[in-house]
C-alpha cells in the first residue's frame, strides 16, 4: 500500500479517519514485530506508516479547529 497525501485524507469523514488511524497503527505494530524477529522486507515502510499516522492526526486536528470556528 502506497503512502497517501494529506489531500486524500482531507476528503475523508471523521469516522473514516479514525478507522484509517486504527488500521495504520495495527500495520505499524505488525511491521515492528516483523523487524524484531528479522522478517521485515522493507524497513522504510515503518517510516512511511509513521508519516501517514502523523498526516491523519493533522487532518483530524484541522477538522476539529474548523468545526470549532464554525460553532
């Protein structure tokens, strides 16, 4: 799975973002587990997943700020 851009995350709803965050965290856990038992094929994938998690958190926060401005 390729890394997504922030624009793609901005199109998602809050529920979709939470689901995506959950799946990314699970993937990161699995990658770290593979790294620990020396079965990881692409160690750069860990970095990409961490960046995607950060992007999701950023979009969630942007949506929270936007909704507080509108309220």
